[in-house]
């Protein structure tokens, strides 16, 4: 009885302290709230959220943080690992890919020699869409925005001399993701590598393609079926491989706010969970290999709060909504990339500063992997020198700034904690709106996501155009004289000619009967609604090309046609 009385007294005292602090804050606002403020100030986040002049414990009275006081403890607000970067630094990646597989292989070796700890593959546009380099729709695009990969032969060249059991590889590919994954697995087999040791990630996030990026092939439900096929196959054969990187990056790059990026991405993640469970997969059999990919924009504190809130929301929903019991399922692991959309062609050297601040936000937000954009990526594929500067930015951050010395250094900040709570509340509100549309797939088919993102992009651009939001070098602090032009990387037509010759040679030397049998088996697996990954892997091993595999499935599954939403 005495302990209950003591508790009641302490709670009453706490309420009195909060009430007194609230009065102090209100008095402070009354005294100082009418003082002049900067006429050039825009006291909102990039997402348009008002930022108060001061944050105090009053803003944390209704905190959602709960038991998230320590890193490595549910719900992981302060980080998924107890030691965070004291135990292991984040993986430092640079997005690389241009021209032919031979060209990019040389760039990979350059990056590894200069201290990069993971490889990230950028594919050219034909590969992203599932076309071979010699397909008519590939003309003029081969090797221009990434590396051209049309078969297992190209994948073997891409990683020649790079042992696949010793590197972690991230592949940014979606529509034909399963096909590129099969090329990678087959390439590892050719190296004599045990595929169970493969580590890395394939993006494979089709829901955000229908919402924001448009690199699709098959209708939505057919694409989701292939993704679940990968969950099932990889869980048995490549247990260290992340079968999907659920990406907010492209949603944000299309114009979404931070809260929309957070909510839409997590809703997509929940949809993948639901589709896996509907297949009959136990949630803990595949959820630990789901990873995330966040954009890190210019609003320093908003980005940190977004990542803290994301961990907390994912942990709670996986445990309480989906019944996951393996702690690995609760822990959100994520990669970050600095915001490509924030880079400016005007005064491009300013991008070095932007990227450095964004990279620090990613680390303070607890990223497990980070890519820093090069200063010239708004103009062209980056040069070796600009890539080196971007990588050195991460290394300076890791070894010179001290930010890696303690977990969640901004934890306990009134502003960051309040903003984390606000982001979580906004996300939960958006989840309810998505459910009201009938769920993620229905909202895609109605164009709801597309309209929400377009409205946010329009609002932001209006702010820039009107001068209400300043962008250094664009609508403020412009240069009257043109600076010396940067040397940029230019990709000629040699990649196109080389790829055409390679494909002609491949088709004339491979066992074409074996290819046809493998493709027929793939069509049969699709027709019978079986897992298509084993048959697809046999196609890769037989040196069937990317488009041949795409077309085999398309003949059964059909192709997605986007309705008109605007």
C-alpha cells in the first residue's frame, strides 16, 4: 500500500512539474514570441512541417518512445545493435556502373583498392527494363546510365577477379530483379563459391515502381508472386542474401515528403509481409532478410527522426500485428543514399557540402550501409575523382568526427524525440488512409499514391519558384559569372557496339536447344503457378539472355499497363 501511495505522490509531483514548465514556456513565448525574426527564414521542414522556436520536456509528455531507451532493445528507436558503430562501422558503398561489364569491373577494383567495403551495381536503362542490349528499344541507351548486363556472360565479366564469397553486393534492379539475381547466383557457381555464403541485396521492390518510378514489367499481383518466390527460394539456398530492399528512396526522389516516404515505404513492407504469409511462409522464415533503403534529404533533423521512427514502427508492427517472434524480424536494417534530387547543376561544388551533411544525418539515424552521391552526378555518371571525394566523405565521417563513438548521439534531444514521435503519428495516420483505399495494391490501381506524391512535389517546387524556400546557388547566392565547367564522364557508342558483338557471339556458341528447353520449363512453371526461381536459374545457367527470360514470363503473366490517373 505504501509503495502505491509513494507512486501516486511521485506522479502528482510530475504532473505539477510539467504544468509549471508549461506555464514557463507560455510565459517565454508571450515575452519573446513577438521579437523580430529573420525575413529570409522559412521555419518549416522540407516536408512543410512547422518547427517550433523551442522544444522542452513538455513536448515529450505523450512520447511514443516507451521502452526504447537503449540501443539493441525493442523497439530499437536508438539502433538495432547494442554497440552500433563501436562494434562495426556502416558499409561504405558507391553506386557504380557504366558502359560494358568490363568497364565497370575496372571501376569496382578501383573502389575496393581505395577502401570501399561493399559494391553497388547501377544498371543501364535497357537492363532496368529487362531488354537485351541489341533489342530495338535499347538503341542509344546501352551503358549510358549504368552497366549493360544481358546474360550470365556479362555478369561473369562484371565480377571477374572479385571473389563473390568475400564482398557484399547491392544490385539496384526491380522489374527483372529475379533474373539478375539468378545471373549473380550462377556467376558465383562458376567461381566455385558456395551460394549459401553470398551476401548482399537485390532491390526487387516492385510496389514503389508502380507508385513512383515506373520500371515495371508484369501486372502488380504477378510481380508480387515472383517476389514471394524469391523469399521462398532464397530462404532455403542463400540465407545471408537480402531478397528485397524496400525503397523509400525513389518515392522521395519523386517528390514525396519525409512522412510520406516513411509511411508509403513501411506500408509496402507490410504488404510484402502479408503476401509472404498468404503463401504459407512463416513470417520469421523471411522477414529477417527484408531490408530497407532510405533517402537522406537536406533537412538534417527530419531525416534523423524519420529513421528513428521507422525502426520503432517496423518493430512494433512485426511483433504485435504479424506475430513475429524472432528478434531479427523486428530489427529494421537499412541502407541510405544521399538525395540525388537535392544535387544542383548550378555551383556543383556545393554538392560536396550537401552530401556531407546528409551523410552525417544517415549515420546519426543509425544506417547499416551508406552511399554518398558524387558532386557531378546531377550532370553525368561520376568521374573517378568525384567518386573518390564521395568515398573520402564517408571515411572522414567515420574516423575523424567522433559520430561513431556512441549510439544515437541525438537521443534525448527534445527536438529530435518530439519530431520522432510526430513522424510516427503522421505515418500511422497515413496507414489508415491507405487502408481506407483498400490497401496498397488497390491504392496503386486507383492512382492514390501517385496523386499524393505529385501534390507534394508541386508544393515543394512552388516554394522554390516563389523564393519561400532557398536553394543555394539556384534561387539564392547565384553566381554572376560562369564557373569553369567540370570534367564529366561521357559514355560513347562503343558499349553498344561491344554488347551487340558479345550477344551475337553468345547466341552462336551456346547450346540453343538447351536454352529453349530451359525457357519452356520456365513457361511451364509459370503456367502451373509454381515457384519460378529454380527454372529461371536453369535459364541463366544455360546462358539465356535477359529479354528471353523476361519474354518467356510475359507470355504467361502478361504486361502491366498503367491507367491514366491525372
